[in-house]
C-alpha cells in the first residue's frame, strides 16, 4: 500500500490509500450451496468481537438479500431494470463507504446466492449458469474492491442430490428421470464456474476448496478467507442439512404432494441412477485434476487438498518388502 495520492485509481488487490484513507478489501465467499455455508455463517456471527479486533466486517445473507443486494440481479424490463440496478450498485457502494468510515480494513461477504440458486440450477439442469453475469454486476457494484473470492466445491452426484432434496422440501418439484439425465449429461462443471468467476472479476484471487477435505470445519474455511489463523468454534452444529428420505416423505406429505416420489427406504435421497452417479463423479474428478494442475492460472486449489487415491505401490519410506528392503537386509530381491 502506498501513501501517495494516485492520479488513476487502480482496482482489485492493488487498491492504495486515497487521500490518506485506506480502501477496504472485500473478500467474497460465494458458496457453493450444500457445502456447509449456513454453518459457516452461524460461526461468523459468533466471532463478532474477534472479527472487530481484526478490523474485519461481515455481511451475511440476512444483510445482503434484504438490505444491500435487492435489485442487483433483476431480470425485469430493460429500462426499469437499469434504474433498479443503478440504485442497487449505489447502495452497495454506500454501505462499503460506511464500513470504511468505521475503520474496517476487510469485509467478508458470504452469500451462496451471489452466483445463483439451487432452484435455478435444477430448472436449467446446469451448474450455476449465470455465474459470469451475476459476478460482473457484483464487481461493478463493489467498484474494484474485491480482493479474493473463495468457492467451495463438492462431488456433483452428492451436490445435485442434496440440492434437489432441499428445494423439494421447500415446495419445488423433484427432478424426474429426464431432468436427472440432462444433469448427468451436462458438460458444465466446477471448472466452468471457476472460469466464469475469473472472467467476471479478473483482478481477484480465486481460491477453491473441496468440501470433502474437512466437511463442517468452519474455522478452516475462515482461515482460507483471511489467510491467517482464526479462533476455534465453541461448538460446530450442522445447520440446514438436506432432509433424508424419511424426512423428505414427511415434508412432502405435509405439503400434500406424492409421498412416493422421493422413493422408499431410509438414508440419503439420491435421484440419480448408478451410471449417472458414476458420470457425475468422473466429471468432478476431472475438475479437481484441472484445479490441481494449476487451473490455467485462473484459480488456486487450497493447500488442504483431499486425500489422494491409493497408488499402485506404497511410498518408498513405508515399504517393508521389495527391492530396497531386500538390499538393506542383505538378501537378493525376488523378481517376477
């Protein structure tokens, strides 16, 4: 950060102090849904004093959806939408300016609806298809303050099943066979979501965290957002879990819907066939491989990576038999 007053204002992570005032960095946690986002937001609400001591603010869905973002993503008639969108952008900048005046150096904004909703995904049978457009509007509204974006990804077969169970419990239709087939055949995956994020907010650092690394470890997610150590939660309850088959049948019965739709038995709701699940898992494996290989320089997979698959042989240091062991014991190695 420089104390000089620039002639042209840079954007993104290069934002300097202007007229003696430090511009606030905005860190976006954009979800995705069904990756313990609600649990994380409850954890943040309990860390208000600690965040304040770090000069870090926090906007959750209760603020973004009711106060700050309304109108930003409208798709109504063009002329009217432009007026509403301009007012929404001005509202975002006003609230950012107020946060800066309070001396905040960082602002965490966590709302999984920033990149879309589960209902939109199920309706289109595609994974967050409007990410680019929505994030471009957010980037304009935050006026270049966005420094970092954190996205949590999850295996697509479990993500879609959890999203379908949640939306069905709120009155939406369950996906039928044709919808499940369209989802399984869709070429769009997390790689495309990350690419859209990078195109919409090119100045921001993008971090991707697999949900399977440590599900429910909300403090680790905050450490990823801030890049520093954070306090442990006093407890870590799991909020907003998707209903299992028994709960889903009960909820559908209360709504007057067909209780046979979710299926019989107990356990996790899974509308996809084994073949479709395998296709979705393969897609996720391809996404993780792309991320681990550097994501074409667009994003970075967090250091806490998922456990790798077992290889064809044990690491050298863990061998108790084989060529290296036999040499150390003075024996002749056996070859096939």
